[in-house]
């Protein structure tokens, strides 16, 4: 049994099965909170707790899936290419929106951390929460954070964005497809982009664009902002 649990195949199969179950539930009930990613995370955590299988054993295979995050992000360039006409037309407000969103995200982390009295290391770990895991973990390490905490924060941020994006857009009356995509991608990176793609091709493309630019902007500005704190 230990040989099976500690093999890469176990973590990979558990992840795929959990996601497929989540996708089926989400497709059947069509409820915003029943996001496949959220359901998959709950199922995996629940299974590991019930069976007593360690996270280390799961990660033997789970790390292989994490390794695919970077090439999976590159694939998002396909819908982006199809929307080049919108990028050329709205490039100024697009860049302004991404920069404003990235600054707001970091400002909120700093403000809430100061308000709650969180330690400096924890604040630094949370600062890159709105960019992709490959970039966020590197930025966290460079500014003195804990990459493992950053990865958890990024995952929670992404799932929250994927679940809440349609509700927030409706509540705030954000009807422009370009604005919706920029907001989702800047706030909740690749996981949010999966929801943006469901909302429409333009939303998906703009969200994909936001992932890269927001990541670069955060990587450049985070150390500068911290130098003034």
C-alpha cells in the first residue's frame, strides 16, 4: 500500500479524479460557488485527512502537475493572439487598469497586515498573492517571504476570484468585456482566467494579458514599495 501511495501516479490520479468530480458537479448544478477547482481542493484535503495519507506522499505526484503550471500559462497566449485588435485599440486603459489593480492588491495586503498586526515575514509572503504561482513564489523568496505560504495565498486568491468574478461584475455593473477580463486576470491570475474564458473569448484574452503584465509589474514594484515602508 505504501508503494502505491508514495508513487507519482497516486497524486496525479487523485488530482484528476477530484477535478473531474468537481467539473461534473459544477456542470450539473450551475451554481457559482460550486467551482470545479474549489470542489477538487475540498475533496483532496478531505480524502487525505480521512485516510491519514500525508501531504508529502500526495505531493510526489502532485508536484508533477505543479510543474505543468508554467507551460499551461503560456498556452493562454492563444486567445490573446485572437484579440490583438482589442489590445491595440484599448492599450492605454488596459495598462492603466492592470497597474492600478496590481498596486491596489499590494496596498490592501500592506494595509490589512498593519491593521491586524501581522508579522513582516507573513506580510511579505502575502504581497504577491495576485500573480501566478511560478512568478509569485520567486518574488516572495526575493523579498524575504515564505514561498510555501505565498503559494497557498495565491491558490486561495485564484479560487476566490474564479468563484466570485461573475457576482462581482454583476454587482458592480461591469458590463464591458475588456474591463471584466482585465479585472479578473489582475486580481486572480490563471485560476480566475479559467472563469473569464467561460464568460467569453474577449474576457479570457484580456485576463490572459493581465496575468503576465501584472506579474512583471509586481515583481518590479514590490521591492521598491517595501523600501519605503
